């Protein structure tokens, strides 16, 4: 019988000396053939530790994964209608997308969110919005996932009160809240408060759900947003599991028994186009989490079994030839299901351009239905188990991600690692390296850097009338405020602020009491948890000024009053929600104690440029930058701006990194700026151009406003270009407003720089 040596001799002859080893971005050397000698020990069977082959013995043979499409836009009424259509067409669970104003703790009437209301998700300002969102949807029967982190306290409070007023006790509510704040400080940036008080909020929610909501997952630890920011599979695995470990340790330090809360922890991973790497990633995640739980002392098998939701990659979607995105999503969905996900969202083909239409959402949903009903993959548990390649790849990921987790542990845990900037910096380096490979054609993207269409065809996209939605929300907020007992609202908010400023000196208040919300006596939390609740400094405030007296809320009719010693922030927020406090008011009550957090982007350098060292086109751009520098007497100066409440900054950071390497003087503006603030910064820095990054559909409001401010300041000469998720249908609108260059997903960064040089008067030749 032939062996691997025989194969190698023949393969080398056929390859004519070419090296067939594939060196992946993760640093794994993938061989062209795997045999039994390459595979690790027997991975066991599904449903048993270390759960390599799945958390449940039967996996999909009894019940397939849950089809849970992430959606939300415009008003609660419109999103509710969209949900009900999808449920009628075969969707099994809900996953709510909130708009950026909601994520960042602002009511829709706040001046900072003019361009954000209802655009990238549904606007939720009050309990009344939440009730409309789930109108006609029985919360006692429907599992609801909510992607919320910054404003997690008011959103959870609204959800619980909406359930109560639908006649559903909180103990019967099922679903998941994301509540994963650490990754916000690394990649997604929809935080509100500083890291340590934010960690107190996480712990309070875990404690509340552990005591009060046995069917509800109190946290979904997310690697997805790291994936979207450019993380490799090793980085996504290592940092996500390290995040989970940190949350578990914080909850234990607060006095919770690990086996009381760990079974309700869940995970969330992104799934990219490297099919077998993604399958192995989910298998490795289960092994790593089982090890972490055993290390922390978990005894229950349910604590050790990692359960996850997955979403196909948004960053793999392309604006060019968008129907190719259907195939990309199908490959990624197959990887997620072969990897053993418990639920799945499949992205729509047009999401690189805009919000999905009913048509594109149907294709995305049907992708999962066809896999479930027609492919046969649900007939066998873990059908790839025992594959030499998959098992070897799983082992490699376990080893490499395990080293990364150990590195985080050596830094003192994930909170300290995040504070050091290490995870964010590592992910940004991986993103810059990926962009360089794409621009050089080393990583092929069909229809983008290879096999491009001669002419792109436009497709229909969904547009939300942001101004109409905002006006509707403002009217609803006014109606709610007009009908409430203002004294009860003020008292409830004051109690929330007082509790935030005065964390319990002992374990009191860490665990909500069943039913009435009182608190039992308990052991003191460790000093690290008490330190986590220290009030932050200053910060911008919103809403009415809160009274300084630590008044406790009066009882709401039909509900027991909270204990005068209550310190669990969610318990107190529920009282405020019942009294009809708004999301912005509840967030401001916490901000009064914690402050509002902000950071200055610091993009990496020296990654993009070296990858282009021998590229003649890249050298032309360098020469062009040098010529403009001689003419101006300084480097050409570019402000990379993020306006509105969109914190997704991968694209902005990649541009800043690459343009810096090409010789531009790049100023990375702060996140969450208004057009007026961006214009003021552009004037103060004396820039030649502003690159406005928009991924959340605020471009038609925010960018023209920026141009107006520059013109009013007498600086119409400052060039304004735009990049991000912008439908081609909006290009003419933006050009008429004064935008001089528009760059969507798939744009070659070197060519973007060449265009910028032309705008600055350099005679840059064509590609």
C-alpha cells in the first residue's frame, strides 16, 4: 500500500518544485495532505467534555440550529412588521438590531444623534417602543436575542417591563442579551461608561438573571466584532475566550457560584470564507472554554459546554457584483453548521450597500432553510469529526489561541489587557495586513480584485427616512413624558444615581431578591469589584439635571418597592422603566456617577507599506506624495473623520494606517463627532482634505452638514471624500453636496491615495 512518502514524491513532481504549504494569516502552516499521523488523539463524541464535537449528544439530528436573523430599522412598528413577516416565513427566533442613538444611551431628541435615529437599527426610547416592537409576538414562547452593550441597563429594563405588561413574568422570558462590554473597548466602540464601572454593570446583570431569569442568557461573549475588525481566527478565539474568563471571574468575585451562572453564558462568533478554518475554530472554542471552566472550578457539565450563536461575515460582503455575496454567505453558513453552531444569522447580499430589503432578507433566510431541509447535514452529528485535516487544524488553533489566553492572563486578565491596548493593536495590525494582501491581489476576492465586471449593475436598496423617524420618536417621547408621574420618575432616577455612586461595601445588593427585588445579606465583594464602581470624572451629560438627594423610588402600583438598600443597577432601572423614564434619562442617571468614556484612535503603522515594497504603482504614489510635499512645503494633511454615533472604525483605521505609510500626515479624529466638531478640527489642524467614514447610513445627513460648515468658514477648498457603506444610488446626491470622491467596500487603498493626490493637484497617472 502506498504511503505519505510515496504521495509526496509524486506531488512534488506534479508541482514542479512549487511549495504547496499554505501559510495562513494565523501563522499556521497548512500542509497539502493530512493522514492519520497528523491527527491528534480521538476527539471523543458529541455531548461530552471537552465538547470538541458539539455541546449536545444529538446535535442537529433531533433539532436543527435556530434560524435567528438579526434585524431592526426605523420605528418599532416597522421593525415589528418585518419580524412578523419573517416569522411567518420560517424564522424561529428574533435578533434585535438597535440604532446607534440607542446603543450610545441617547434619546432620539438629542442633538448628537440627528443622523443616526432609526438608520442602522430600530429606535427605542421608552418602554412603549419596546411594547410596540414585540406587539403580537408572544414573549412567553419566543426566544429574543438583543445586541446591546452600552445601554444594556435600560434596554434590559424595558424588555422585562414590556414582558410584564404583556403578562409574561420575567422568569419565563427566554433569549440572550449581548452585555459584552470588553470587546466594545477593543473593536466596536459602542460603549458609554469607562471600563471599570461598565464591568460592574455586566456583573449586576449576570447576578440579576441568575436569580430572576433562569431561561435567559445574561451575556453573549462576542468574537464576531473582532472578526469584523480584522482579527485572525487565533485572535478571535483567544481574546473571546479570555473575555469570557474575565466575566466569569468577576461574577465569582461578586459572590456568585460559577455553576449557578455559567450555564447561561453564551458566545457569538463571526464566520469567514476559510471554510475548514472556521469549522475548526468553533470546535477549538469548545475545547478552550471547557478548559477555562475546569480551571475556575466548575463542576457542572452545562457550565463547561460552550454554546454559541454565529453570523456570517459582514466584512466579506462586497459592493461590487453583489450577487456573489449569496455564494459567500452560503459557504460561511455551511462552515458554521458543520462547526456545530446553536443558532445562525445569514447576512443579506446587499448589506455591503445598505439595510437588507425583503427580497435579500428572504434569500438569506432561505439559505439556512435549504441547508436544513435539503442538504442532509442535519442527519449526522458532527459529520466532519475524525477528518485528519479538521482535527489537526482544531488542535493547532487550540494550541495557538491557548498561548494568547496565557499571554492575557500574564497581563492580569482581559480588563488590563484591554487597558494596555494590546488586543486592539494586534487586531488592527491583522486588518492592515489583510488589506495589503487584497490590494496586491494575493488574497483573491472574485469580482473585486479578479474577474471584475466591465460595468456594475445597480440593485434596489432599502432607505430609511431618518428625519421622519426622528420626528416620530420625538413626538412619542413627548407623549410618554406628558402622561407619567414626574415625581416617581425623578425619585427612581435619583435612586439609580445614588446606587451607582455608592456601591455596596459588602455583598449586599449584588444579588436581587426573587419577586420584590430586595437584597439578602451576603459576603463582601473583593476590592477589585469595589474599585470597578468608582465614579468616573466629568463627561458630557444629557437629559434633565438629576436631584442630588438619594431618594428611593416610590412603589409602583402592583409591584413591591425596592429595598432601601438596593444596589443592583438593573433592579433599580426596572423601577425607573415602570415609571416611564426614557432610555436617555436612565443612561444619564448612570453617567452622573460614572462619566462618559472617550478615546482617541491611534492607528498602527508600518504594516501596509512594507507589504507593497516592490509594487511599482505603490512607488508612483510615494513619488506623488513627495511631489505634493515639495509643493506645499509640508506633507499633505488628511483628517480621517467618524461622525455620528457609528463606532465601527476598521475602515477608518486601515485608511489612516495605509495613508500614513504612504507619506501623508494623517490626523485620526475622535469618534462620535458632530459635523460642526469635525469642521472645527479640520480648520484647527489645517488639513487639505477630510475623509469621512460612514458605515451606519448617516452619510446623507452628516457629510453635507460638514461641507456646509467648511464653506461657511470660508474653506470650501478643503476636499471632502467619503468611504464606507454607501449605496451607489446616493453617489449623485453626495457629489451634488460637494463630495469629491466616494469609496465603498472593495476599494483599492493605493488607488484611493492616487485619487487624493489628483484632488490635491498632482498629475497622477492612471493605474
